[in-house]
C-alpha cells in the first residue's frame, strides 16, 4: 500500500499505482509519530515472549499470572505475565514501559532469568517467539478524516496508561457495526471519555517523569482493591464513586501534583 486518500471527490487506497475505491477506508496504520504538545507524552509498551514447553508438568492451565514484578526495574516499569495453555506449555512474556527499546540480548536474558530462576523451570524448549510494541500516549488521535475511519491504536483505542487495547477495539468495532447497520454512518456512536483520558494523562505524567515506580503504583492498585474493580477501572467502566475509592488507594501527593500539572495549575 502506497497511500490512503479521502476528499470531497473520492476515497481510495493506492496499491502499486492502482486506485482501489470504497465508500469508507478503515485504517489501523500510524504512519509516523505525531508531534506532541505540552503535557502530551509518548511511552512505549514493548514486549517479547517465549512460547515454551517444559519437560515436567509445572503450569496450572486454569490460572494466569498477569503482572509479576520480580525483575529489574532500572530500565523502566517491567513485569512478566505467564499464560499457560496446558500443564507443560505456556507463553512467558517480558513487558516494559519505557521511552526506548532494549537490545535483543536484554530481552532474551530477562526471559531466561525469569523462566529459570523465578518459575524454576530448568528443562524446557522454546517453541516460538514473539515481539511487539504499543505506543502509550495521551495524544488525541483523529477518529476520522473525511471517509477514512481510524481503528485500533491509530483510532485512539489503546488505553494510554496501560496499553490495554483488545477490549477497546471490540467495543469500537461494535459501535462501527451498529452505526453502519442503523444509519450507514460508522461514526454515529463514537465517543470518548474525557474523565478517563484525564486519569490516563496523570499516570502517564508520573511514569514519564518517574515520579513513582510503576511497580509501586500497580502493586498498590491490586493490593488495596479487588482485582475485578481494578480491571473494571482499566476498562473505563467504573462509576465516579468507584474511581474515588481506587484513586484514594494511591499515593496522594504525587498524583495530586500530576493532576494539577495536567490542568495547568503549575
């Protein structure tokens, strides 16, 4: 693909010099990093995973580890998650929030140390590897440009403070389908929560400027609140009352200062 174009006359994708027309183009590509303004941040959530098979049965296929911070935090907020598929197979994923990627050998070393020291798995085979990167930013991506409808991260469906994307994509897709089926307009039900966007900006400010360690923030969130409440909050589905309870479980002064920075008080 060479370009996507939508103006008053036509909407098309340019592929090998050929124009392919459509009523709408659904675009998930971020063609370049946007220019950020004051109080906008751009962190990377980058991750590398090993799909491993252990010789001995060691995993509980019905239980996943979502955020294990038993790894060095000197390169950014870093944690592991483990998704078992069976008693012997699992995805072991090393995830970081930082401004820069690591060298290849640094991901590999961290995965090896965690697998062998923390999980206590000595005999295993790496069946497959994966690598990914998601921008964590409070930059406001345009949801549309004429008849180009941006989706996924390009459409602002990645939660800025956590990198959560999948559930937001599902909701966005349902809104698109509903709009198309009811009125022919995929953008009919598009809406964004300014309240949750404000929360995201506060946490991004703290992580970007290293006012608190991400490890401390997420550990307090899960330690002082029910996991279901935290996930509901991260899915932007809590009420204001529920949010106050969650916010009160976090260190007051750093978050208050970050909030005032975001509203331009100092």
